[in-house]
C-alpha cells in the first residue's frame, strides 16, 4: 500500500488506510479531551494552594490578635487583599472550564463518513501514512483579478491533541504567485503557511474539536476564497509591488529608493539624511560624532588629521574634536598657585608712556641710585628723624 491514498468509498481497497486515518483522528481527539482534564486539574491545584495560603493567613492573624502584635498583624492584613483578588481570578477560571463542556468524541465510523464526505466535496482527499496528514486541494483561487492558484490544506493528525495551543493546520500554495517577490506571502491572509482566519477562527477550531472534518476543510477553503481588505498581510492592490528590503512586505507604487545602496524600502523602513535630506535606509545612515545628526555615508567625510568621520558641515566649520585637542597641547602652561606675578609698581612703570617714565626723578637720587632720604621716604619710616633744611 502506498503512502498516499485517495479517500474512496468503503468498498475500495484503500478503505483500511482511511479507517486507520479515522482511528488516528479519534485517538487525538481523546488526547485533546484528556489535555482539558489535565488543565482543569492544574487550575484546581492552584485554587487549593491559594486556599491553603488564606488558611495560613487566618492562623497568623489569630496569633497576632492573641499576643497583641500590632505590626505583624498589619503585615498579615496587607497580604490578604491581593490574595483575595488572585483567588477570585482562579475561581472564575475553574468555573469557565467547567461550563465549557466539549462535544462527545465521534466514533471511528462517524469519522470515516466525514472523510467520505470530504472526498465528495473536494473530489479527492489524501491520507499520507508517513506524515500522518489528511489533506485536500482547492480549486484555483482568483481574488479581484489576482490569480493565486490552488492551495493544499493539510491537517497533521498527530497535532490535534495540541489544538488548545492554536491552529495546527498548514496552507500551501501549489502554484504560488507571491506578493511583491516575498515567497512567504502566497495569499493576502497566508504567511509562511499559516492562515489568518479572522472572524472564522472560532468556527474552524470548533469544527476540529468536534471531529467535523468536512466542515473544517470547507471553512478554511471559504476563508481562502474571500478577501478581507481590513486585515491582509499585503493588500491586493499592492500585490505586484516591490518587496521592501528591510521588512519584506510589498511597497506598492510608493516604494522609496535609498540614495546610497539603491535598495527599495517602504515608508516605515526608509528615513531621511539630516544633511542632504535625501531618502536613506537605516543601514546607510550614521551619526556625526560632533553634532549627532543622522547623515548618509555620502555626507560623511574623514577628517584629514584624525580620520574621524564627520558630517561635511562640521568638517567645513572645523568642528572636529582633534582641533581642540591640538590647541590644548600648544597653549602655554598657566602660572602655578603661589607663583609671584611681579611687583604692581613695576607693571605700572612698564605700562607707562616713555615720557612719563623720564619725568619721574627719585628724591635725592643721583646717578648711582636713590639717597638714604629717598629710601626712608619711600618706606615711610624714619621721616620724622630727618634734619630740617
């Protein structure tokens, strides 16, 4: 028996393979039910722990009241209110889980009939034993004049037990016409093989949980055949646009080209150079170390002295830090603390005009220097002891 078997009538020689697929589906749906019980048991365990904490708080509070421990009682009371909120949240979770009563798991024969109906709906259903998948192929899909080709909807039967974690099915374009050269987007609502079912998500999940296999595949096909302009990965009007090099999404007709690398970018990923105000991508933009503006590589120039890359404005205005560093090295050292700066009278004499300096004649002075009288007068000492003239 081959790994790939179409789903014929029960009298066909491939019927055993299809019954095996039905057995697999039922086993996984039972796993899903047991997983629900496990989650409910975990919720009850959390509820038990919270109740035990409240009982502990009750005993401690009673002890504080008995011994008059006011501070300890205050600490105990501060723990009770947040615990009550957590207890209320856990109780609501358990109540919701109890109200969610799953439908009975279908029998193997009922599931086999679902597969039969699936074949009647799609013309062929395929069960791959090795991959343990049940799949169908849609007719070629065309949305508003954009041909997307047929899609294969594959349901990994082994993953049905993890259905509570999210979607478990794959959608693959068999004749892909991806958006803007992005191979991951083969449909406005399909990205990397995952379908964004939108409002149909709950109905799709319910059909799987209840074993309504035919309903599940029909619902997914319906989503693929419908375009929702409010939540596409790429809009149909931008389908043949150019792919943004940064985020990969189609840029449509409003793509922006970086002046440096000449790559195509969307408006979210492109920016402007603060110097030349031309379109630049983030990878081709650098910050000037002096003024911190974002400048493209074409507007940055190396300083001939230190090699720093500065924007041309700072370089033209000689704002490179190396110039200030060189100026500091060439400045003379300032006088040290405590060092004398000269007599003020000497500085006044040096600053006086030549004629003024010649008119100053020391009292009693001669060619060899001032007399004793002049020295005493200059110091203001012994002036009264001088003889009268």
